C-alpha cells in the first residue's frame, strides 16, 4: 500500500442515513489528483492488501463499499478475494464492453455480486454501449456535473423497464439538490452536501441545547460540580445516555453509580465536555443526516488528535475538540461565531473555527481536504505539518475505524 492514499466518500439514502462509501484510491504526493482507477488491477491489489491488513470494517463500518472496475478487472484472480456481501463493483464509464465482459458480469451477478454503472451522462452513445449490461445492474450513478437537470428529467424514464436498478445522484453539492433529485425518484445521493450550512437566519436554539452549551461554559470556567449537577438535571435525556456511556465497555466502571455527581466525577470534566458535544450532535440534528454529520465530526476530531500527536502533542485535546465542534454551524443552522458565543473556548480553537487561522486551522483544513477529495491541497498542508503520506494514510484508517466503532457502540439504534 506504499504511496497509495485510501479515501472514501459517503453515499446517503432517502432517510439521510449512510448507505455506503465509494472508496477512493489516489497516487502519492507527485500525483494526488489522479485516481489509479485507470488500472483497476492496481486498484484491486490495493484493496485486497487493505482488507488483509486491517479489514473492511475499519474502512466501512457496517456499510457497503463501492469500488471502481473496468474491463481489466477480470484479468486478475484477486477479485475473488473481494467479499460479495460487502462491496459493490462500479463499472467505469470508459470500460470496453464486449461479450466476454458481459459474460463475466453475469457470472459474478449469479454468485451474489452487485454492480453499479459509474458516471452515466445519459447520452445516446453511452446508453447504447451499456444497455446490454443494464439487466445485471443494481445501481446507475448519474453525474450531476455532466447531465443537466433538464436532460435528467427528459431521459430518466430510460431506466423504467429495469425495475431492479436504483438511481444514484453523484456530485450532489447542496441540500436543495438532494431534495430535488429525491422527488425525481433517485434513491441514493453521493457527496458531503449535508455538511454545507443552510440559511442561517431561520433557525433558533432549542432551549435544551442552550442549557447544554451553558454546561460546557461552566466546565470551561471550572465551576463547582454541584453547580454543574444542578444545570444537568434540566436534561434528563442526556443523563440517561451519560449513565449508559459510563457503564459501556469503553469506560468500564465497575462500582455502582450512586448519583449524577458521582457519575460526573468518574468521567472527569474534559470527557464530560466531549460527551455533551457528541450528544448535541446526535440530538440537535434530528433524524435527517444525524448519522453522517456525527460520523464526520467524530472522524475530524480523531484525525486532528492523531495529527497533533505526531506534530504538536501538547495540543491533542484542543485538536480533538476543534474537529468535534467544526460542524456546529451546520448542526445548529447558525454562523459559527454566534454558536460559540456562549462557550469559553481557548483562543486557538476560536481562531481556527471563526477566523480560519492558526495551527489548528491547518490541521482542520487538511482533514477537510481529505473529506472533499481536494488532494491537490494536501501536499502544502502536509509539508507545513511535517507529515508524509504513509503517516497520513495510517492516521486516516485509524480515525475511520475509531469513528465507526464509537458511533456503533454509543449512537446506533
């Protein structure tokens, strides 16, 4: 896996939950912008090595993985090592389709594999070229950058005879696009559109969320534990989840908990603060997009903590907290400065989140570049932070794994 960076992009379902991830394989520093999908044998080798080294769960959690293939895919026996129940094979738009390729797809379909067609532009040429494969496909991905809304509306009925095909909108950039294509009959949506702030002026703080932000402010002000307890008693849902968390495998408290004050003492102030922030994400976002937003926040926090441990170890706690709350503006639908106005945060955190400046901002910017596939921005950020691609890849994999596991244990229904 040397010199290959593995990233992922979420695929969201109609309920705003994560359905799967497209796994992205990129060349190292000399060619971050170029995918290695031009040779899917190489992609296959990288994926199989990744599965052998740390397993699909660390990359995907409980979700599906979509990987690119073309006509060279069947030239290597390695594809047999890719588990059919976990991966969707995504046929690239430049694939050479002949009788042999169609036969191979049919055979693997019969063995339980699922197939998608990538980057459908709805042109007559592309539809005719891939028409022999449509009966074997489970998904067709339509690129919103290459097919206009008018074209999609006009030609979407081409897929009506193929009842098993689910349409997936690729390169979705806004919530408005998500809602528009949802109404058109699309079932899945790919991109980080749910991380984009919506209209700020229309949303107000829920009173219970304001109380939690006040608790965080009290923790930062080193308030007496009795005062913290009194404030938290106004949040019964948080207390229930807090007690469950303290009794979880991760914390492993063996002694009986006698009071809320006792529970807070066992957890500690900083851990309590982080838990409240996570509870806010899960509660404030509601059912729509709560899973992807919380997973992104967890990934950002863990990834920034890993970066800090390799560069400026004294900032690990600040780095984790910065990543964790970096989506507060999205969650509350308010400008970041307004959301953070009631919280006594370190100046370095405020500088990162409000002014986009400082060491923590450099770390956060790098993590966001990974999320959004802005690989051309990575080299400069990595140089500033003293990182190489092998370290970055290892930290990203660790962070994917940790965020998946943490979410499954504490937030999954």
